[in-house]
C-alpha cells in the first residue's frame, strides 16, 4: 500500500524564474514561500512576522507552521520543502550562487537546515548534486546528509527519516547508515543504534502518529544542463 508513496518527483517548474543566492552575505534571498495555508510565521533577526505566499526567507530565518496549517518553501537552488502542521524549521546556513539548473557549473554550495519539531517532505534542487556541496538537515536525535533525493522527516518523540528516491545518510553519536528508496529509520535518541527497515512495515513497526505519510510534493519537471 505504502509503495504508492514512492513517486518520481523533481524540484522546479519550467515556468518558474530561476534566481541566484548567496544568502550567507545577505546579497539575495535564500528562498520564497510558494504556498501558505493557515497560520505561518517567519522569524528574521529575532522579529516574527506573519507569512503569506510570496514571503521571502533568508539564511538564519525560522519558519513556524501553526496547527492545521502548511507551507511550501522553494529555495534558490530549486529545492522544495513541504512543511506540515505544527512544524518549526530553520534555514540555519545557506550559501549558493547559481541558476538552479541540475549539473550547472558553479562553486560548491552550502545548505544547512534544522527540523526542530514537526514534519516535512523535500526534493533536492541543485545543492547536493555537485562535488563539494554540503547539504545537511539537523534534528535533536541526529542529522541527515543529503546526496540528491526525495525524502521525508518527522520530529517528535524521536526522529523518523523516510527515503523515497535517491539516498540519504542518517547519523548520530552511534555511527551512520545510508538509506535507499523504500527504507526508513526511526532514531529514538542521539545515542540510539541505527537500523533501517522496509517502508511497507512502518505502520506495524512504529506505534506513533505518522502525519508525515500524508505529505505530498508537487510533480514538477526539472531543468538540466544540456549534455
């Protein structure tokens, strides 16, 4: 049943305008909220403001999604994050100069995020697909290093990571494991051993609510550099 969740998803609509960012230095926005439903707040330099579709997000900003709400974050490299209800997500550090095209010639880029609580699903853009890139999502129980993929995370009573396409490396104080499509890992604490399991067994293996399974990404074609 859950195999239907494994979809071939990409990160940019051809009609969207590409943009460059070097958000570490504040020269351009790191991303934009494409869609907002319900109550969403962006905290920038310690000041919170109500977000709407089109609101800009910079490196260092924190996004808070209220109960019964959702938001879609579109980054400068064309990564897309679907943020679920009751989610706190931080763009900890973001540095990128490029067009968002996969396979573009550019300098190494950095994308560091933090999922403090809640759930998300994301598809990578340009960052994570070039040599030297540093792409990581941190949570209280560990971190996820991204190699170019479609994956989901849920934080609350432990960290759940699901890999739908590509691969991610999940690590904590005990070591690290690499997930392949159709696998998940549940990390109870920073010191818990890491063991992957088959996604089809997730409902039987985990005695927790799984709102992350209800998150879907838009199916959007991705531009690539000419061969």
